[in-house]
């Protein structure tokens, strides 16, 4: 399992364009990505920063996604609508390679 984390701020005045592009272009493509297990999106209520987590089956699946021309096109469009972009690639933890859930 690999988690790819992307954080950024949507440029002021581009919120509607970002939302339209996201719902009409970006998310429909994301739903077709092989090896993507889950995408979760969050927004920091205080700062407005967008936080997106992609969970891939493997590092190879993430690499294939990143190399795809459509992904590169979407990345460039994201850069045109946002600022202060940061990314992280996370692998399984040493003590918690699988999720821990409370006992019921």
C-alpha cells in the first residue's frame, strides 16, 4: 500500500473554475485509475488548504499513475488553479502496516 498526499490552496477567484474542472474532468478520470484503492479529500476549516489522499495498491501502481499523460495534464491544470502545492509518498508503518480499528 502506498499513500500519495497532495496539499494546496485554491487561488482566490478561481474557486468556481476549480470546482467545475474537478467534477467534470479530474474526478471522472480518477475513478478509472487502475490500482487506485481510494481517494479522500479534505479541506482545512481554518486555513482553507485542500488535502487529498490517494491510496494505491502498490508503488508500481502509483508510478504508473504518475507517468500517465492524463495525470500529467491534470497536474499541470492543478498548478494553474492552485498555489503552495506539496506532496508526500507514504508507505506502511513498521508497527502499523495494517489499519488498527477499535474493538466493538
